[in-house]
């Protein structure tokens, strides 16, 4: 039996169902929305965890969908065979009953405020156009003029500020039912505005949209908002006491974003990849939303798709490719000794404890390291393995770990690369001169200072030091650094060859000491290995008359350099 196509990047529910894509059934989210009767529901989850698809699913279930001429469209068949259809008439009676405003704010990610606001206004205008048949109803002429002006993007500024509320009022008058408002990726323009320098202007515009539409709007049935980060009420949701916030810490709705283990096992079985389940679990499992352990759905679907092409395909960090990881990079740029130590602990599989603050604003993210850790936690870089409340301060603390191999890859590879960039921006001329002038004491001092500014991986010390030294020395003008070249009867760690053979060449061998007291002996062992295995011979054969040998031992952030000509 042929497997269904996988919905990689498909976030429109109608398209997913009608074109026969594989669907992990999350329709009981609709039942829970009706049961809990939240007036305004905010869901914050990491990117690529199914928020947009869920919003589309909610829209197709509730919407009294109409064609351009106002003729009703029946979407009931889209839900045939899905869990919500077994929930009973109490829930199904809501199907196709409400006018729906569906808006995504992701187009607001722009380099300046005017362009960002223009793109958001265009999204609002498109939603007005989608419901243009309302103009055939009994609206007052003044309201029809205002409606057309917004639809044609030529309205007054104040008309856009409460345009969602006005549309919901027009809808109630036409349909005879209150409107459902769905706003997806509400924080995308806010994050973009913060990085681009127009955060206050964008905050004011988003606040005006939300306050008028979601606070004391008598034409509102209920609203659902999604984003990656919960933004403080003081910045966007001022005075909105009707909002129910559901973050990754909340137990409500915890199974509806991301794949549960049972869903991933069924997915593997359906695609005849049960034997790959342990690998998928190692790489893409590990998130905890409320009380439920979940997998990254984007990465699971992407990997299974690749396995369909080649069953021997290796896992990859798909999630890392969907974002610039700019916040992680900022963490690295700001890292002090304590932060570097904490990153090392995380990469080594250990946990760290941090106070949790759900109510922050983008302009507060960089004010403290704790705010940065919080941002990374809520946006999917860590899993919660424990929590406690400080009895005296009532401060909540969470114990954090890297959730899986995919996120660990981000830390091990991207983070190391970013640290390397920081080091490469420094003046390394003293270090280069020390190596060339055969000054092991200064070389040792310079390397130690650089090591203090980076991180090391406790589970892969040798590869870390090798990459670190190769990266540092790669900027030497007039020299070529060769790593792990065959030479003599073995493999040296590094060869450094000048362009001209009139100058000496260099061989460097590394050793890792188990104790600080063993460092000198290990450096001597490195020199002996160079000699015993005749690592210099290749350089002599290549015409270099002088070859300088360095043996370097490492223990944590300490190094010891020995030299032999």
C-alpha cells in the first residue's frame, strides 16, 4: 500500500485534507476550546510546532464559509473520519456557524515601520476582501464607505487601528452571529521591530488592533492568538482580563502542539520505519509541554520524508535551518565566564537552574542573562526537567536541559563557530609571532587567554581542541594550515607550511591530560610521538629545510606548550 505524501511545509488544513496528505489528528483541540470557553486564548509554542496548521483547522471547522456572492460552502467533509466527529452534537452544532476573521501577522517582518505597517494593513485588507459580500447586506452607507476604504488600503490611520473590531461588527450584522478572531504569529512583527529599531511604534500599532478587537468587543464570540513568546500585558494586552494564556508550562492543551510519542510511533509504523523510531526519539524527542512529552513535528516529518528517499539517510538539524538562531548568537556574544560554564554543562548533558519569567517584552530580553535564558526556554531550546518555588521570594525556578541531539547540534556546531568568530575578530598577531619566533611561553599564554573566552565540550575534548587551534591558526598570512594530513608512519594533528620554503615549517601534536599535574608529561609525550612516527618527513620531502615541533597538552581551559626543533 502506497504511503500518503508527507505535509512538509503544508499549513493549510483544507489543502492538507483534500490533497491526501498524512494528518496527525489534532481536531480534539476544537472540543477543548469549546469546553473551556476561553474568551481570548493565547497559545505560545516554539516555531514549527503546528500552530499555523491548528489555526487553519479551527477556522475551517467554525467558519460559516461563503463564496464571493455570499453562497454558503460546506466544509463538513474535511473532518470526515477525524476525532472531533465522534464528540457528539454538542460540539458538531458549532461547525460552520460563525463568521471568522483569520489573520497572520508574519508579513509584518520587515526592515522598517512604514513597510511593516503597510504589509499588515494589506493583510487586513485581504481579509476585508474575503468577506466583501458583506457589502451586499444592510450596512449603513457610511460603514460601507469605511469598509471599502479599508479594503482598498486608502483608509484613515484611525480606521486601521480598530479595523478588526469594525469588521467583526459588520460580520455580526450580516451573519447574525458573533465573530471568531484568529491571529497567528502575533509576535513576529514585534520581534522584527525590536531588532530593526522600531519596537515602540510597532507595539503601539499592534496594541491598538488588539485592544479594540479583543477587549470589550460585543461582537466577539471568542479569539485564538498564537506566537512563540508571551509578551507582557503591559506592552500589548493592557487591561485584557479576559485573556487565558497557555504557554509550554500550562497543562491545558498540552498534547495539541507537537507530536506525542504514540503519534510518532504510529507515523513510523505507517511508513514502515519502525526500526528508525529509536533514532528519531534520540534526535527529535524531549520537549515537555505541560505534562506531555512531545516531539518536534517539523523535524520528524522532514526526517521521515528523507528516509522515504534513502532509508540510510542520517538525521539532520532541520529545525535549526528554519531560523537565524539570532537569540542564541546573542547569548554567545554576551556570555561571561559563568554563562560559558553553563553552556559547557548543557552540552555535556547536565542541567542548569534559572528563574522563569513569562511576562517579558522584547526590549527587556537583553537586559539580563536570565531574560535571555527565559527566551530560549520558551522558544524551544531547552526542556524542563524540574521546577521549584522559592518559599521566601515566591520566585519560580525551572531546571533546564538540552532536549535532544538536534538542539545539541545547534550548540555544538553553531555555538562553537560563533565563538570562533569572536576569537577571529581579536588581534592574534602576538600569538602568530610567538609560534613563528619559537617562543613557547608566549604561545602558551596567548592560547590560554583565548581558551578562557570560548567553551569546551567535555564529551569530545580532543576534537574540540583540534578544531579550536586549527581555527585560530588559519588566519596566519603566508602560511597554510593542514589538519590531520598523512605523514610518516601516522597522522599529525596539524602541519603549518609557509608559502616559501626558506622559512621553517611546523608540526603540532595535541594531548589531553586527565589531571592538571599530568600536563607537562603529556606535552612531552606529544613531542615523542612526532619523533617516533616521523611526522616531519613529509615536510622535509617537500623541500622544507627546518621543521619546528610543538607538543601541546590541555586540561580544561589550561594548556602547556613544549617545543623541539
